C-alpha cells in the first residue's frame, strides 16, 4: 500500500472539526496524535509527547511521513468524535486553559488522556449472583413429613376383666414361691455349730477363773527377792558438805535485810560471805600464827 500524500493530509486539516486544536482550541493545528486520531497545536503536541508513546504518538503533518493505517485512523475519528469520547463528563461551564498558562494546560491534558477523568465509564453487565434462600423450618418439616410413609394404625382388642384377674393371681403366686425359696436358702446357710461355740466360750472363762484363784508360788518368790534387793540398794547418804557455811550465809542475808528496813538512808556495812574453804583457811592461818608466837617465846 502506498503512503498518503501531503495533499490528502491537507484535506483532513481543511475539515471543519479539524480546523481547531482538539485540547486548547487554537486555530490552524499542524500536529497530530496518530493513535488517538486527533489534530493539535505545537504547544499541546509537546505535552502529548511528554506523556509517552504508550498514551499518545505524535506526528507532524508536513515534516513526518505517515503510514496508511495512521491516515485511516485520523480520517475515521477526527477531533469531534474523539472529544465526544474523552470529554463526555466534562462540565458545561468548564473554561479551557490557553497556551499562555502551560501548567493548567498540562494538568487538563493529563486528566483527559492519562487519568481518564472525563470518560463515561460503562457499567459492565456482570452476572447476578444467585441468592440461596433458606426455607423456613415449618416448610422443611412439612416437606419431610410428606416424604415419610404413613404408619398403619392397628387397633388392639379390648382386654376383659377375667384376664386381668388371672394375671394378678399368677404374679402373687410367683412372689409367694420366691419368698419360700429364699427362706429355705437362708436356713440352709445358717451355721449348725452355734451351741458348740458357746460351750467353748464358757470353758475358757472357767479356766481363767481357776487360774486366777490358784496363786503362783514361783512368782511370789521372785517378787520377794526383788523387794529385798531394792531395800538393800536404798541407803541414806550423809551430806558431804557441812552446813556451817550455808547457815552463816543465810544469817548474814537476814541481818542485811533487817538493817535496810531499820535505816533506809544508810547502807549497812556488808561483810564478806565466807565459804567452807575460806573458813578452813582462816583457822589454818590462826594456828600458824599461834605456833610462831610460841616458838618466839621459847627462844627468848
């Protein structure tokens, strides 16, 4: 297939919907987005190129060569049809930004093609989910009852009074027989040696009484011998220490207590308490002094 001529491209630009830029509406556009099928000015073409080839593929009408497929898309779509799709939800009183304000123009173009804010999104016809409704318990029970087979009702014959009396008499007879059998078994299980046990118990008690009445001579002799040994061992021991020192101490304590009650302001003169050993020492020293004095007198 042959490539499109410049005359064919110029013919597309002369169409009334393509005489103005698709985004900012400036007259005389010389650039086009081949994949979108629109014609734009030089300022908008720079923003389309900045978005990337995956969104918009920019070509010049005079400088670049076009393929037949690109020409067909631009011819079939155009600016009018493209804006019907990309600006479907654009507000009625919306003011388009001019090329003088590049910041707001870039924001508008990105919202339009990149973010797709003004496209009318189609609702997908999703299959409706089946809602499983639970049956009420009354309906379920009714359905189960309907499935179950009906039971046959059998009428019993009426029982006469004679038959009931006969049954009661038979029961009484069985109870009486059971009691008689139980008594016979209990009599058979009782021991026959009850009197023998009593006799043995009386014999044992008599033997014990006889043994207690008869004294045991050997035991009496052993008790007498033990008593004598204990009497021999019980010997009164004389006190090893004399009571001289103890009595003296007690007398001194009494004198001290009495003197304290007689003169509360004056303390009594206490004398040293003498033990037995100290008393013996005193007597020995006195004897020695007396002997020395005797020897001196003899020498003189």
